[in-house]
């Protein structure tokens, strides 16, 4: 893993997104490189935070298996949200005559979700910080500045694209969370029940 790339990219996209997008445009990183050196580390950090938060604060009487499944749930959920959002963004930009390019869509989604990943790490590690999740909305600004540079949309197409992708990402996150939680809870409680027999 390229720790230097991860650290610098994280700081730039959070603190100076306009400059960060200029750098992203000039560097020729592959989707695989971005996934392995930026997306996966963020998702793994959320996974670890979800496990620890569940184990330390929530899981007072349950088996450690429940905490493991909590971490796994977030790993699966965030991968699903990221890739499905990138695919949908490509479908949204096509009818808006902005082209259909998965690489650009993937970059926009990954970097725009960075504040959400960071907020999830904080709110899972410390339950009292759940209010920080509102800061995930900063990702909309990151998306806006990135879309201007990567997709070059005319002004009248920016807002419909932003609203459409916001509705989809929010919807898929909550729906995916509900479905995956129901599935992982059922599996973990089944395993715990068999172990306690």
C-alpha cells in the first residue's frame, strides 16, 4: 500500500478539494490503484472502528462474533455503496450528455465519500460523536467541485446531477444497511445460539 499517497490524498481532498481535483486530473492512476491505495484502506478503517465500537460500547453481553459481523457488515456495505454509486453516476451522466466513463465516475464517488468514511470511523469508535455524521454532507461540495473539473457540465446540469446522485447514495446506503444488517444479525445470532448450546 502507498501510505504517502493515501495520507496526502486524504488531506488534500478534505482541506483543499479544488486543488486536489487538479492533481487527480493530472495523475494517471488506475481504478485498481485508487481502490487498493485509497478506498480499501478507508473501508478497512471503518470496518475496524465498527468492530471496536461494537465490541467496547455495544457488545456488553453478546459474543465477539456479533462485533466481527458488525465490522464485516460495514465492509460489504461500503464497497457496495461505492461501486453501485459509480455505476449509477455513469448512467446519470449519459442522458445529461456528459458521457459515460466509469473511471471518472469512480474517482468522483470515492473521493466524495471520503468525509462519510471519516465520520463513520469517529461515530463508530465513540458513540457520543454520532452527530459528526452530519459532516458527511461536505462530500456534496467535494462532488460538486470534482464534477466541474472532471465532467465539465453546463451550469443548468450541475444541480440535477448532484440531487440525483445524493438521493441515490443516501437511498442505497440506508437500504443496503437495513438489508445487510438483517442478514448479518441473523447469521451472527444463529452462530452465537449454536455456540451457546
